[in-house]
C-alpha cells in the first residue's frame, strides 16, 4: 500500500476525531490509528525496496554501457586490424584506433555519468518523500500521544522506524583494462 495513502488515511482519522472543546486536542479511535501505523510500518520497507530496484536498474544500465563500450572498442579494434592489413600506413591506423578507443571510453563515461545522475535524482526524490512521510507519521504519533495523555495514560509506546539519512553520492565501478 502506498505510504502517502496511509498518511492521508491517518489525517482523515484525526479530522474525523472528536475535538475537545476549549483545547487543541482531538480524541481519535486508537484501534484504527494503530492499524494505520502498523500498515505504515509494512509500507516503508516497500519504499526502500523501490530504492533498491532503482539501484539495480542503475547497475544494469552501467553493465549495459560497459558491454556496449566493449563491443564498440572490439569492433573498432577489428577495423583497425583490417586497416593495418590493407594499408601500408601503420602509424595512421594505430592513431585512428586510439582515437576510437578514447571515443568509446568517453562515451562510456558519459553514459555512466548520466546513469549516476538519474539514480541520484530518483534516490533524492525518494529520500525527500520518505522524510516527509516520516515527519507526518511522527507528528501524528505525537498528536495521538498528547491526546492520550490528557484522557488516559499511555500503556505502550511504539518504536519509530529507522530510515537512513545519508545515501552515498558515488558508487565505484570496476573498469576493464583493455
């Protein structure tokens, strides 16, 4: 279930609650509230799994980029070898082969950079959404605990879900020495 939907349900539950006259407190159905919070606990790992899928896509894109770069280098190497066999100007052919290799390396670097930027954007958005949702959940819990302390003592305290605050900015990728 979408975490945003659960937050909306929690907000609706608070809106539906009875307001205590003369205070800022609201009485809400504890069982329904705890049910929504439990569903949130289940949903947050799904959001984390989305991030893992994005990382997996990034790795796949990088692998494809390296594979494509290898194919391009191999194709140009074969072309260069044929040129050497056919042409007497060996130095010119070698220089051209080096240019092609360098071009392939630059293209692979560009593709890798674009893939990294895309993944960082997606992870940044996901981190923002998770932080926003986590803040809303914590605010809801504080409001519920505040209203519960006015009516009756809290019998149990739920532990907050831990969400990492830092995502590494770069990922090292091994390059083949060709």
